[in-house]
């Protein structure tokens, strides 16, 4: 998300920076649902909370959850 701000400043285009930021957030949210608890919340280093539900580790729930997320995002 810091990269989105840098992108907006370098190219002097806040709309492009916003689109870049929305792309990052829209990718982080599905990762939060399926990934292990290894996603940093505030990027504070060692003292940051790591989030995730761990659905990726459950093979029987992996396909249905990814299918539902794909349908939700694409609609």
C-alpha cells in the first residue's frame, strides 16, 4: 500500500495510485480468508499481528472456499 502512494507521487496521478491501492487491498482480503496466519496486519516487523484463517491447510475446504471467493470477486 506504500507502493500505491509512491506510485501516485512519482506519476503525479492520485487516481492511478488509488486504483493501485484498491488492487492491493482486493488481493489482501481473499488472502486473509484462505492463507495461514502469516499475513502482516500493519507491517510493523516482529511486533506485528499476523492474520489468516488457514483454510489453505484444509484440502476438503480449499476448493469450495476458493470457488466461492472467485465467484464473489468476479460478480
